């Protein structure tokens, strides 16, 4: 696989580091060749931690994410293992991603119980207005800096209460958030084969009780890759769905002989839709980059004003463009939780440009991919998956759709962790009915 990394400017508006969608796809991280050669494939261990005696008797949860696994993919591509497992547990008709329906914000919403505008990861690329710093998910060094991440991720919540955690990948798991990482974690790399990853989880769960993680995250990028490249309706997506399906079955079979009370939660971060990747949209002519900074985006562009006096006139001109909808922050849909009053960290653009599906922005010189996400989180095509099975959950129950921020309190509850529901957006009562006890 060839990697193309470049810095893209539009006038004085910094577009940021950008990779062609058909080249760098390592959990949406963009790596230079030099970076690829020094990726650390070894397990990272934070020394000196132990489960307290009270935590040693707690149950276990493995939270699994298959990036881009749309709500209908299990049936569409005959994921028989997942279908069977969910029949013996819980299946939601769909799960609503947080807005914007992209990878980094949603993975972090799942483990914090906060909407992106509240936890601060407001998009895959954005500007921190108070400092002027540009956050880009493709900057590996930057994504490992804890300062970008608000809220208290589940592994931080657990470790603070002397419960050991582990991560075989998750957004922000490499960062020291509130000074804390999971006790066991890996720096992201797709070079580690699935068999090695499954063995690592089994090894963790065969450690002495004082060292054994009770909360584990596990991540698959494969479906997202193929659904981007070929579009979500292409039969080739079947291959990656089958890989995820068989891998989860293999993981469960490998752990079954341990006879531990392990419950599994399978989720995705968002869905996927087919876009017109031939007749793409460039930056609208109404946007003068002498007056606005514009980070890279495809299903959404943030316009950050350098000169606030230009916002209104630019807004009025953009309203004439029939290919997009332009929002001021007080105009965005309430269910996005993406208004100025929601912007706890001052990271949203002054204007938001949203293309009308199947239109998509492409600000790079490279052809973009056929499958995309990031659109309105209430679109059917953006719906994510949710399944759960194991001793914590009732059997054979299908539930209605719900917002992904509600996963956090149910996991904390099952693990017996203390948390303040007033400090998160998720509500325990939403998913509490799926529990056995």
C-alpha cells in the first residue's frame, strides 16, 4: 500500500494534513513511510497497578467495535455468528451515532457517554479556537495527547477505582487522559494479525486475578475500509463483514474454556452511504479564505472566521448554493447537540456547510471514495449496530433504536463502577431493561 501525505492550503485557510482516501487507511490515521517503519507493535503495560480485592470479583465486559458496520449489515451480508449470538442476547434495531457521524467523535462518545460537542472531539479535523491549534486524526503524535479529550473514558473511570483495563485499540486509548491510560494497550497498527490479537485477550484473562482486566476494548477497521473503497452496496464488503463475524466467533470460542463471567457488547460507530465521487464539490466560491480558516472535511466543512464581520455576508451568499445547507451555530438541528451553547470547548466553526447526499466535498487533488459517512445522524444509512450477549444480558430481546451515549452508563453499571450521571449525556434507564438483574 502506498501512502501519500501532503499539506493542503486554500489561500490562508489551513486545510491540514490530508491523505487520499484510497491510500492511508490505518484507523483513519495517516502515516508517513518513516512513521510506518517505527510503529511499535509491542504491548504497552503501565506498571504498578492491581485490581483491588473488591474489583477482583466483578464481572468482565469486552466492548467490540467494527468500524462502519451499518445497522443492516449483519443481515445484508449474512453475518451468521453475530445473528446467532444476538438471538441469545440483545439486538437493537439500530443505534443512532452522535453527530457528526464519523469515526473519532463516535468512538469517543461511546466510551465517555458525552456528545462530541461536550467531550471536545467535535470532528475528525477541527480547530481549537482558544489556542488556534489544529487537531487532525491523521497526526499520530497529536492523537496521543490527552489534552484533546474531555470527559472520563470507561478505562479511566475503572482505573481510578482500582479496576484493571485493557485495550486492543480504541480511539484515545493511546492518550494519557487525566494522566491515565489502560493498564494494557497497543499503539494502533493493522500489522498485528487477528490471531495474535485474540491470543492477547486470552492471555490478559488468564492473568492472576489481581492483574486481570475486567474491561477490554477491541476494534476492527475492515468493514469501514471496504465500504469506503467500493461503496456499502458492493458485494466485496461481504468479505470484511465475514472476517469480523468469524473473528468474533473465534474470540468467544477461545475465551469460553476460561469459564469467566464475560459479557460482550458489539457496536459500530456509524453507517455508510454511496455518494457521487465523480461530480464532487469544491470549496464554494463564496468562501474567501482570506477571512476564513477551513479544515479538511467531506460530509461537513467548518468555517472559522478570522474576521467576524464577514460571517453574515458569506452566510447569505452560501444560502444561494443549492448543493449545500449552511448553518449558523444557533440554527443546527436540536438532535445534533451541535449549537454554540453545546460547544463546551469552543471548537465548532462559525458556519457549517453540509452537502446534500449524494453530494460530497472533495478539497484534495485526489479522487475520493464511493462510500461515505459523516452526514445527519438520523439518516437511515448512518445508523450503527448494537448487540450484546453474555451473563449480564437478557436473552432473545430486540429493542428499539437508541443513542450511542447510553452505552457508557450501562457498562459502568454492570462493572459496578461509580459514576455521576449528571456529568454525562447518557442515561442508565435507557438500557437498564436489557439487563438480567
